[in-house]
């Protein structure tokens, strides 16, 4: 069935609503979600709901898996992790039926969210919307398990932590939904995590580019891939509270507001999922960066910040950051390679974090990075690594200063005003 024909006929809005872990964290909360969905139905909208596992459940499953294997088999880990969302979809369908709303739940593989085979961080490749459209046409609410799909090898695959956001936006793109609403435990996107800085301000709108940076730099309010999807398919994406009534939340916009450039820094993000690897005393010759980072890339480890020092007496030092969970395997790998690459020492530090400032206005302002470094220095916070792009500056620091640095930078750039 062609969705264009379908929507021309019924002249209704189609909304994809996503509810995160806290929003479905108890039987009461699931009943509350059912009421919200019913409200949208009563207003005449077609609704597809994507849900996460109940809060704490995915962490519990991860911990169980680690009791079986130090590094759980990725395919089997996905089999375990995907169960969390399956519980929530069934419960929500029951809650809806109980208040007179026809609904049907589906796991990721049932609606055919097709992914690649990168277990625990699979990418969505294709979704077949027909089954969902048929249910909507029959007047049903469609409930889909977030965070999961079926790989090209026919196995259950999960989309990485926070992946239900991506499931929702991808479904909204395929179904050409009028809006994708991400309901969570805060009432929108803030200038920084409001749990760390109570003075943080909610933004009515945020540009797509800024949201993309904030998400990639650790603001977990939206998974980075969900923002990428929204950009690619121009999905109208909004973040709202599932716990409070009313409010328009934060809309992610694709046009730049004229006033935007006046705001130099619009948000501060932090990320504890970081570890620094140091390789010392390697020969300062062509190909050395490739020898080190090539091996790391072959092990499927994502490298972020990189520093190579200026060589001295024929040798140089090399540092880079990896996700914290990859620290130990990366160190093992490089220790095995130590003699081949001629390094004198390989070491790692997984007590670091990355703090970043983001803003479109940085494009047209100079001295923003210097202002950031001065503010951190005034608090005695040592910077270990720096990386910059047109609209962000990131620093790697000791994790014990993470909250202090976030608060200081939030104030320094006037975000509490
Ligand atoms: P859900 O379970 O609904 O997916 P998450 O915990 O993944 O919720 O994301 C919501 C959380 O993101 C908030 O509770 C907040 O602590 C955190 N967060 C981090 N940065 C921001 C920000 N800039 N604006 C709003 N929330 C943020
Ligand atoms: N339940 C998964 C997680 O905790 C996916 C999600 O909530 O988006 O990461
Ligand atoms: Mg989330």
C-alpha cells in the first residue's frame, strides 16, 4: 500500500511517540503512557508507539550477561538485551486495551526493522511499513519494541544504548509521520544536563547541527543516530516530558534562526565513557600512526581524540581516546604489538572524561576556546587533550572534575541567564 494514497484519504496526522525507560518504569507509569496515547487517538491522530525497556532493566540484563562471560558473545548478548523491550510492548498493549483502545504490539523483527550484523551497535538498513499501515488503517495503535531489529543474517540485533530513539525516528521516516515525539523524564533539551546544573535552561528550539554535536558529545537525551536519521529524512523531531502535562518541549529545527549566531555557546555536554591510551617512545617515522591506529580500527574500536607529540631524538609519544569498555582490549592488543611497533611503554587511563561546548555562533566568533581554557584554569582543572571543530571545543580532563567543569563553563558562557 502506498502511504501517500492512504494519508490523502484519511487526512489525519500520524504521530510516532517514543517513551523511554523511566516513562515506562512501573505498572503505574505504563498506564499513564496508555492515557497519553489514548488522548492523541481521541484528538483524531494515528499513533505508532515505540517503547524502551523498563528503567534499569537493560542494565540488569547487561550485568547478568557479564556474570557468564567477561566479554559476552555479542550475538547472544543481543538475544538477552532485546527481551527488555518485549515486556514493555506487551504490557502497554494490555494497558491500552483495558481503557478501550485497540492496540497491537510487535517486536523489532516482526515489523521487519532490518539491520546490519554489527551486534550491540547495529545500524538500521530498511523497515517495511506495510504491516503497521494496515493496522493503523484498521484503527489500531501500533506498538513497536525499540532498540532492536533483525540482522541480515536473520539474528536479533540491538542498536546500541539509547537506541529506542533511533527506532522511533527511523519508523517516523519510513511512515512519513507528521511528527516524532520523544517523551522522556525531562521536558525538553536543556543548555546542559539539568541533573548536573540545576540552572540549565530548556530551549524551545535547537538547530539540527547543534543537537547533532550535543548528542555525539555525550548528551544522552537523544541517541546520536536518531538525530542523524532526522536530518537525513527531515523528520520533525520533538523532545517532551512524559511525566508533566502540557508544554511544547524542544523542537529540532532545520532552518537557522537569524538570532542564533548571536548566541556563541548554546550548550555544554559531558561524556564519561572515555579512556585515554598512551603509547610512548615509538620511532618517529612515516607509517607509525597507521601501525597503531590501523590495528585498533581492525579490532572495531572507535578512536576519538588523537595527539601525536613532536618527535624528540628520533622517538615520539602517541595518545588517543577510546570508549571506556574498549580500554582493556585495546591495551591488550597494543601490548602484543609493542615489540613490532618498537614502543617503550603502553598505558591507559580510564578515569578521564570529555567536556565540550557547542554553538553555531562559534563559527563567527574568535577566542571562544581561549575563554574556555581560562575558565577551566581558574578552577585548577588540567586539560589533557583538546579537539575542535567549527561549532564545538572539547577537552579531556580527570573525571573527578566533570561536574565542576560543566557548571563552570555553563556559567562562563552565560547559559544560566
Ligand atoms: P530515556 O530513558 O527517556 O531515553 P535518557 O536517560 O536516555 O531517557 O535521556 C534523558 C536524560 O538525558 C535526562 O534525564 C538528562 O539527565 C539527560 N541529559 C543530558 N543532557 C541533557 C540535555 N542537554 N538536555 C536534557 N537532558 C539531558
Ligand atoms: N533499553 C535500551 C537502553 O537502556 C534502549 C533505550 O532505552 O533506548 O539503552
Ligand atoms: Mg535514552
